[in-house]
């Protein structure tokens, strides 16, 4: 069973609470366990998100567009893994 971890301020981390079951809408089968964050995770994540926002705000529209295209390319490369994991 896949356990989905939290991406908080850089690294992937385990949640502190009981994970939530992610179920298939079609079959009801449990597809994955999703970690839940806690106050400490939020306190690390919010400042990191503001830092990222400031960094993106300094980019030109063309630089942000290039970043979006790079992300799309990476998603395309991993589409099979993303679809089945």
C-alpha cells in the first residue's frame, strides 16, 4: 500500500497524525494512506510557501512560463508512474 508523505519546506516527511485512507470512488477500495499534517508541519510550510511566492514574484512572465513548461515536461515523463502509484 502506498503511503503519501508530506512535502514540507523541502523534504518529504511523515505526518504526525493517523493517515487518512484514500478510496476509489468506483470500488471503495483503499488506494493509499495520506499523511496528515500537524501544527508543526504547518508552521514550517507556511513560511516556505511565502518564500517560494516571493521568488516566483521576482521572475519575469517568460521565466515563470519556462518553469511551467519544465514542470509539464517532468509530469509527462512520469505520467505512467503518477497514474498507477
